[in-house]
C-alpha cells in the first residue's frame, strides 16, 4: 500500500540531489534531522490517508529519538501542498535539485530541541 524511507543526518546545506544521493554515507547516529528520502503510496490506495499516516509515524519516530527536525524535498504543486497540510514549512527553493525538476526543501520542527 505505502512505503517510506528515511535516514538520520545533520545536513542543512545542499542544492542538488547529486550532493546527497549516496544516503548510507550521509547517515549519522547522533544526527538531529530525520530526512525523508522517499514516500510512495500505490496509485489504487491514494487519497485514503496512507501517506499522511506514514508521515505522522515518521514525525512520531523523530520525536521519540529527540530529533529536532523532519526534513524532505518536495516538488512544487500537489506534493508541496500535501506536506504543508501536515505542518511542514517551506525553507528554500532548490531550482536545480533534479536535472528535470526543481524542489522545495521543507521542514517540520518537532519541538524537541
């Protein structure tokens, strides 16, 4: 039905996916940020709250580990609006994040810092 992939890190400064693509090398055990690498919901299962539930569980995980922030990059349009509804704030535009698409760095502050 749905799938989420994440890691813990401290990266605040990146502009392109190429800079962060090797996720295992960026993982740090004492990081303060949970970065959502990937979130997907099967097309037939969309609009049933599964994506929202996955993000809520990641936020709960971040809080339980006393992480400060949940971070992700969203493409403009529906995805950015989806994350805003879940409490994420746009931090900065990444005009060349992917070769074919811009992105918006978005963050959710957990309140545990």
